[in-house]
């Protein structure tokens, strides 16, 4: 049984997919042929019949929002009325942190004796509460505790996340079900796809820019990049390259919004794109001087994988997850070292373009794949089933 609650909400709203959504989409593609759909409402779960699951899985493929809404409104009353609570002993898979912290969900798992598998993407709200709203910290702590106590297994996206979870379990004297560390994969970005027009009014070459891809929120450390660009503009003037931020405005992002809005220097050189599809991101990433990821905490780091897979240079924060996935091919820096980041970006500006070097780097990088992820997952589920 595959929980698709988040994907239903995503398609209904017509939002672009973020990292969690991409994982949900990959699991849908892998599991759809032999799974039943689960939809939750505040922890109350309905398990669709096989026929209705197939119809919902087909609807969840990307497409026009109006068409999805119309077809879902036609399907939902019939499918939910015919649905049930799930057969005892079945695997239930939830990969999007959706509502498994709620008491109703726990009662459903325990009451139906389901084998619940949860994917924990990170422990950031617990380990770094300063970057999150208090309510988010509480909910994520409850999610992790629920996965540890009622889960038959936990999947994590990196060995770094596995170690964070193991350390948390040891520190708090908890017990844990079996844990599988299986890298997730980035999107297959097309470097030749049509990119967005983003710099028509900026005072720099539209093809001369650095790129940062992430939700704009405190832990992603965009403030460091704004400090660097203020310094660059003071020294390089009109020769300052652009900084393109791709990502939605997240919680506690007011400071970054205000800085860009009130500073004419930043307004000239910084562009924010909040609704970019993967189809547009490929060309933008391929043509950038480098991808910058100065985050203070990460469970994985999909943009690092995606950039290295196409040979685009990466400058990222020196974190366990970045060290794991970069395979020595990224420049990793202290996320608090503004001077070091300025020097590295200066060097990247002064370095001539080398297409051959990028092609060689792309060939050398062994990007994580969904094939590897699901090969590990399926073998592990077979062990748990036994």
C-alpha cells in the first residue's frame, strides 16, 4: 500500500515538485503496478481498491490542473466509498513525512497489524530547531518517534542521515526497527531544454550567472550569498555576474525577501524564480558558472547530484551528506566562512569556461540512480517479509 496523500495535494494545487515530491513520484512509478493507493485525512486512512488505485495512479501523472481536479472530483466519492482499511500484514509505505505523527495513524497501523515502512529524509527540525518553526519541530520529533516505535522498517536517503538517526536513538535510549540507507536520485535534467528568460532587466549578461537551487529558508543560508554578492558588486561593478535563486519562499524567509527588495544593488544582480519546472532547470543549471549550495544542514542535497551529473561545478557547504554524495568532485567550504566563499566565487569568475572539462567531470561522476535505490529496497523488503 503506497501513501499518495501528498501527491494528490500537489497535483490539486498545481505546484512544481520539490525534493520530497520527486521521491514520491519515483516510488509511484516503481510501485504502481502492484500497489494499492492510500489517502489520509488528518491521519484517517482509506485504502482504495485495486481498480480505483490504478485510476488514481494514472491521474497523478503530471498534467493540467483543471483536468486533474475534474477527474479527481469524479473519482473520489466512488473510490473512497468503496475503499477499506487495508489487509493485515500488508506493507504500507510512506515516503513524504505525511501525518504518521498523528494518533489516528498509529491506531490504524497497529489495529490492522500493518508492516509500516517510513522514509525519513532528515532529522533537521530536531537537531537544528533554530531553523524551523516550533510547531514543525514538534511534529517532526513525533514523526521520528512514530517511525521508530510502530515502523517495521525505516528507509533513509543517505548514510549521513542513517548516522544522525542512529545517534539520536543511542542518545535518547530508544529502539529502532531495521534501517536501510539507500541514496535517492536527482531529476534527469535536460541541459538542452528551453530555459527561462530571467535577466532582461538586470545589469549583467543573462548568460553570466551562478545558481542556487533550494527552498528559501534560514537553514539554506541564502544570507551568505547575499553578503558575497554585495562584496562582488562593490569590487566588480557592472561586471558582477548574476545570482539566480530557484526555489519557493519557505518559512522564516522574510529577512531574505526584505534584503533583496530594499537593496538596489541586490535587486540589480539577484533574480528569484519561484515556480520553475524541471524541464526549465536543465539549461539554467548547465549554463551556470557553478551551482552554490551553502546550506547549514542537509539530509541529502539533490541539486549537488544534479549539477555534478551534468558536469556543472559545485561549491557547497562542508556537511557529511555533501561529502558523501559529491564523491570528491565539489569544492566544500565552511558555511560560516563568508571570505572563503567570496574567494572561491572570485576564482570561478576568473576561470575561463572549459566545456571539455565539464564533459569529463560528468563522465567521472557516478550519480545515484533510482534503479540502485529500488534494487536495494526490494531485496530489503523481501527480508522483512520473511
